[in-house]
C-alpha cells in the first residue's frame, strides 16, 4: 500500500464512521484542505505524525507486521 492508497482507505474509514473532514480538521488542527488532498491522493506532504493522529481519531491503530510471501499456484501444487 502506498500513501495514495492509504489516503483513500482513510477516506473510506472516515465516511464509514460518519465523520466529516471538517470535524476531523477542527479536532486535530489539520486544515481541511490538507485532509482532502491526502484522501484524494494528491498530497504526500501530510507527514506520518498527522496520518497517525487521523488513524487514532478514527479508532484504528497502525501496526507493522512482517511481510509474508503468498503462495503461487506452483507452490500449492508442490505441497501435494
């Protein structure tokens, strides 16, 4: 997932929680224009700290996990 996809995912979560960009902006002291730009994938200048604040406000958390390789069809066949 890149920053563009993250912005779009956050927009989806925000709408699901019925939270407006205005509410988010006022409570987190981030301009509505910055939030809108981020959600539309037009800005990567928002910074990780602000992204984490948004994620927390929406009731989610950011977690790192180790990458896993998804098996390809040949791997599944070889397991038989």
